[in-house]
C-alpha cells in the first residue's frame, strides 16, 4: 500500500497498480489528482494499458479484473 501511495504522490495524482510488491501499471491524473489535461487519445491509451494489466492479475481468487 505504501508503495502505491508514494508513487501516486510522485505522479501528483493518479492510479497505480501494484502486484506482489512491484508497480505494474499506472495512469497519471495531474489535475487535482482526479483528471488529466492530456489529449483524450493519450488518456484512453493509458487507461486501456492499465486496465489490461489489471485484467491479467488474479483478483480475490479468480483471474481477471472484477466487472461489478
């Protein structure tokens, strides 16, 4: 948890994915830590990359990102 929080602070806001003590994905959200000023194409590509990395992990005993 500390690794993720520290990386989010370095990014000045965003989303960080950590698996077994290593950062495996991240998305910078530099506007208030909740939004981005990057072009939509760049933001979408970053989010898709993060989502695919999250989907490759095992979540609560089952593969794939939970779709709830």
